C-alpha cells in the first residue's frame, strides 16, 4: 500500500497546477469556470470573486450543476493546494477536459494582495427560512441575496396580484410595490387571497401590506393607493426590476406597456376569463411588447370583465403563481422566461398550450420606426382606436434609443 506522501505525489503527476498569477490572468480572459473546494466556514471567511462554492466533500454531487461545462478550462482552489489537487484529479475522472489546481491555494492568493471578497451573510432565521432555496444550485446563497435585493412592482392587489404577491414575499423578494386604488369588497374574497372578511371596506394596499408583512418580515411593502396614470407612472415604475401586470382594464395595460418600453423594464403579463388564463413576458427589445400582440384593444363586448363574465376562483391562483415564477426567473437570470411565448391554460380541460409570438417591426412603440413616442389618451384610444389615430398626431420620441 502506498503512503499518503506517495499517493499525493502520484496525483500531482496526473494534474496541472498554476500559480495565483497565472490563475489571475486566466480569470481576466473570462473563459474559465472557477471552483472553491473548501468547506462552508472557509468560503464564508473569504473567497475569490467569481468563484462558485463546490466543497470537496460534495464535489461528485455538485460539480455538474455548479461547474457545468466539461470542455471549458476549470480552475480549482482550496486553502493551500492539497484538496484542490485531489479535486482536480477527480474531475478529470468525471470527464472534465482541462482542469487546473491553483498552487498555494487561497492563502497564497490572499498573501499576494490579490482581490478577494466575503459573501453577504444571512441571519440564522433567514438561513432557516430560505433553506430550501439555498439547496438549489440555480438559486443558492448568491441567488437568495439577489432576491432580497430585488424590487418587483405589482399592478393590482386583486385576483392575479394576490397569489403573485404571496409567493414573491415568501421567496424573499426584498421590495414589493403594490398599486391599487380599490377597497376590499365581499365579492373579492372568492379569489383574492390577500384579503379577509374583517377587512371589507379597507384599502387593498393596506390589507395586502398587513398580510405580506405578517408572512415575511424581510419584505418591504411600498403601497401606492392611486390609479395608475400617465401622470404618475414614471414616478411609480422607476427603480423596479420587474412588473407583474394584474390589471383588469385595457387602458392600464397599454399605458404599462408604453412605460415598460420607455424604461426597459420587463412586464410579466397575465389575464383570466372564466376558466381560461394566459401568461407571457414582455421584455423590451428582447421580444414582442403588448402592442405587438394586440395593436388595438378588442371591442368591449368581446372582452367583458370578471364582474361581467365571472371567473373560477382558483384560476387566478394558477396564473398568478406562474407570473411570480416568471418574475423570479427574470430576477435571478435563470431558465427560459416566457419571452415571445404565450402560455394558455384551460382549467376545464386541465391543459396548457403555447403560442409563439414575434416582435412586430412595424409596432408603433417598440418597432423600427415608432410613432407612439409619448404617453397618449389611453381611455380615448381604447374606446375608439380608429378615431383616436385619425385625430392625434404622434409626439416626438422620448423612448431611449435601442
């Protein structure tokens, strides 16, 4: 049986090592994946910026999720270069083509005066609250901190806004803005789960704030007890990462669309009707906008409100939860958001289907030659689009250049 010294010497023959200076040069290229194979307490004490935490004790289980590109140059480091050498040998056996162990490890890197950072920390309560997120490689600690630092604006605290807000608050989205000028009514309680019977007559913003702050004290609720309009939308929307559209009328949807293009803020759109729901993501200039899909609003008789046509109480729970999911994906930059894809749900059939959407180069807002370049009379446009176009000349552009 070989001694430990002989065993380690044999490993060193099979792997490639690089000095911290060489590793720093490789990092500058942006063409590597960097793994820290130390334990959790060592990682928390400081690590190299851009590294992912792949402790040696979990290397086999975590490597393919956190270091996914086996053909890419992979640099590993530990405290002094021993564990990273062993980890490099193991990754080579797992099919990684070009693995490098940093000689001298993090200690030599730090002693050489090279940059390092300490991760933002969680309180013990936060570590427990978000523990299931922290286990997911696509979220992890970095993703959870990103959620805690994010801001999502909800248009409406009604059927769609209620489940979306519930799950975004549960997930730890740090700031939730809620725009709603209405009060809680008994007819709302069949589907609007933010509110309760004893809050009938209370403003929906106030009711939502009470519910969400009781659910998660980490979340800051910013209320806007006002109807969204061209006069206030720039003030309200500024600074938010994502908007959840739970509006129940066309003027607000067109206004929100034009503001989102102007400010380049993605909108997660949702709508419901009886047993059917739709969801898509309008990400300015990456895919179509609302006007690409609906150049003009349908006649009122073809688009009755929930108060006129009714809606299955659980339906907004399905659609609002999907909206919350899409918002989280956008904040974290993971997965494939529903950009250019229109997801249709039929509750009676229990079926989903998807329709592909294309950006319209002739779109009057996000097209190559926009003609609607400032906020318009949305009530007049939705009441009679053809007459509005005939009576109003477009203003000069105020939308940022693409």
